[in-house]
C-alpha cells in the first residue's frame, strides 16, 4: 500500500516569510499527526487530527503555526511568519485510531 | 508531563549484541514504542510493548518493566545497516488522543 506522502521535501525561506507543507495520509487512516523534529532531537507532536477534528494541539505555537484537515484526508501545516528556530524537519504521520503511527519522509525546512 | 531518557550515542561491532536502554517518567502510559530512524529518513516502527516482559521479533527484541519505568531494545547479530538512531516513545491515550512522546534518540554506530 502507498505510504504517507509529503511535499515539498525541502524548503528554504527567509525569516518572516510564510511556508506551507502538505500531507496525504495512508488511505483509511482516520488519525493524522504533525511532528517537528529539530536536529539531534526526537520528534515533538505539534497537532493531532481525528478525521477533520483537532484532538490535541497543546504544543502548537498558535501565534504563528496553523494546520487544517478540511475533508478528513489531506492536511496542510502553515508557518507565518517563520523564525530561525523553526528550522527543522516536519514529519506527518497517520494511523488507524489507536494503532502504530506510520511516518512520511518529512519536509526539511531551513529558515535563514 | 513525560520525561524520557536514553543514551545519546553507542558504538558496537558487527555481529555483536547491543542493548539500548530507555527510562521514563510519565503522567499517562499506554505502551512504549521503539522506532528506527536512518539519517535523513522517517522513523520506522520496530516494536511495541504494553505489558511487562520481552517481545521478540527476529534480530530485535524489546523489554518493558512498567513498575520500574524501564525498557530496552536488544539488537542481535548486528549489521552495518543497523547504524541509525533508535527512538524510544511513550504512548498516552488520555483524552482520546494517541499521543507519542519521544526521547531524543540513541545514535548507534556499528563498526567492523
């Protein structure tokens, strides 16, 4: 079966610019997650969706980050405006409701 | 909150056995995952423990002691391709979520 798809794979922007990432989960997976992984650290959950509803966004910096999953399938994560400390890999994962999570290849963001 | 500790780096010899430890202190616990992450790639699922004891899957085994807040991943017959980061993650199902909190990862280097 097809895995989790993400685009773009790489993005370089200047601070204060905006950027958006896209994720298409595994077909049939109701739950979708966005993680931020800073170099040398483990992934940190930013937001979890169950279908198109938000389950957990407690670690999402809501002043600059937003995410949506309008039709319960694809999702976008946006950063506006970006800061230098947002440089990281942004991983999307999906799962059946409470089972193991499958990760996409990630988007490597560099903010200069 | 969650606090997860694992060694930063380990080195082992091809063909040998290595044990990667993980200790955790958590407010909610519904199982512990181990993921493997090669440089520049997404984490991939290795094992899951929710009850105490040892789970064996080929060359990889994982152990859990909930009373001690302790797990380990055992890799046997090490191969060069096992050089990767190994991430310990605790799952919390509180509030209907399926939240994974990751440790910082253990970078394993396999040498000849």
